[in-house]
C-alpha cells in the first residue's frame, strides 16, 4: 500500500498561491460536485448549468476523466449531430473508512459513489489507543491488499464517538473507549492512505446524509447518532455546524428519565445511561434476558419476536424520542434523522415517533419530520469514509492521482 505523504491536519494542497490556480481549483470542484449531484449530464449541459465556458469544462473534465474521478457513459443511440457523452462519478478510485467504536472498529473500502466494496470488524476491547491503532492499521493493510488491487486510494476518513478536534486530528474525549487527548497524527503518520481526516461520529454521519441520503432532499436537518456513543449535529443550508469549540451536539447528558440511574456526569437519567447500546443490553439483562450480552443479542431476540427484547428497544426509543423532541423544538429542522441501532429496528421505531408527537411543541407535525438513516451494519464505517469523499469533491485536483501512482 503506497502512502502519499500529506499533512493530516490540512489535507491535500490548499490551493493558496496564484489566483489563476485558485480559480481553476474552484471551477474543478464545482464541476465535480455538479456531476456528483446530477449524473448523466454532458459537458455542454454542465457548462450551461454552471455558467462556465464550454472550453473550460472540457479541459476540467478531461483532467478528471484521466484521473479516474469521472467516467464517461455510452452516448445515447439515435441522437443526431455531435454525440452527447454523459458523465458520472468514477468508480475506480476508493477511500478508506474507519469507525473507532468503544470495543470494535469497523474498516471499509468505499467508492466515491458510496458503495462499500469490502469491510472487516476489528475487536479491541480493553486496549489502549496505540494498540488499537496497530490492530486497525494491520487490518486496513490486509483489506487493501486483498480487495483494492490496482485501484487508487484517495485517503482515509476516521470517525469516533465523543469530542474530536478535526483540525488538530485529536480525540479529546471518547468516554465509551476511555480515551482522552489521543493525538492521531502521531499514531498514524505514514501508516494509512493520506490525507487522513479524523472527525466524530455525528458529523461523519451528517456528511454521509448530505452526500448519499436525506441531504439529497434537504440541506436543513438535525441528525442523531444512537449507538454505544451518542451525539447529534445540526446541518444548516448544507453546512455541518461543529460549534465554537467543536463540541456542538453533545446530547448524551440530556435528562430523559426520572429513574435514578446514575451517570458518569454526576446526574441521573441521562440519555447516555438510558438509551445507549450498553444501556439497552444492561436493561435487557435486568429484565431476565441473561443471554443479552450486547446490543446485537437484543436485536436478534427482538427479531425473533421476544416480547421483553421488543419492550426494551421500544423504551429506549421513547427516551430517544424525548431528546429528539427537544432538538426539534430548539432547531426547527426540516428533518430529524436518526442513525445507529434504532435504524436497525424499524419495527419498534414507531415508539420514538409517538414520543415526539407527545412531547414536541408541534406535536404530530414534528413527528412527521422524524426519519431513519441507513440500517447497514457497517454504516458508521461508511459514514467515516464519506468525510474523505467530501474532501475529494471539494478539491479534486488535490486528490487526483497521475497514471502510475496506484496503490498495489
């Protein structure tokens, strides 16, 4: 696996320098993003939509076609005059996505079209950051060797729970894993396809929604991630809001229950201890489901129509609904998107929606705006990969690989 050295904090070339270079980078990004959002357009149609000259679009698309970031589709049959060549996002290049969960990491190879090509889970329960990263890097190298072959790797997106400083690539606080102030640049330099982007789960999930999910319908939504880690993010006019100190969306300690369940923050009844995956599994065991060692076991029992497992999941979704109703009342988004394990149990999702209808100021109108995100078991890894796709779309020239610089 060949590594292109770049600064993980800044990513690829930042475009500073000659004004003409800046304009070329901006126009190239505009063309790339337009094709991504409107596949099947020809060069002349792209030029008309963006207000660019036909010559500029031809030059830009030629570069992107040569790099494999775009590909040409067959021309429509029966058309008169000069053949119209539709374009779409290339499928040869790959990005690496890594989700660092509290006890298990997921690694995936994904195309720019959002399709996962190969994936693996890496258990790391009880391990520190350095040992975990060693195992994840080894798994990533095996995945690339077995499945990437001669396809270019454009970079790596990493997502994890808690508070993450994306600009410095530092995991400030991941309560689920017990990690604090982990400097990912020092652990990863030269070990994974560059650039490397490190972000938190909620922002990565929101980026994925913008590119491949509900963001194609609206650029105004709030997203909640409910897994072993809990977080949320607000997307306003297509912009993901991280907050002044990059801690926006920390909803884990919203109080959602009067039950005296203690939380690490010193309060009781917080969303973290009532609705996280670990909380669900603990509640299931307390109710007599001794075999429910983790959330997957609870989901399996619910799938087999175990009434206790179903009730535990419905109760969890009611707690999530209480937090969701507060977010809707505060932000008034067009949609509230729920990602994570609630999305894997749509049969009990109605409990969440009903709770929003009961508690949100807009009642059933607010409940009608609550939707599910992806239900794939590797969703969080795909979310992580999407942060890298966004970087490619915003600076295609900084990621285009000349012929021959392919990763074996």
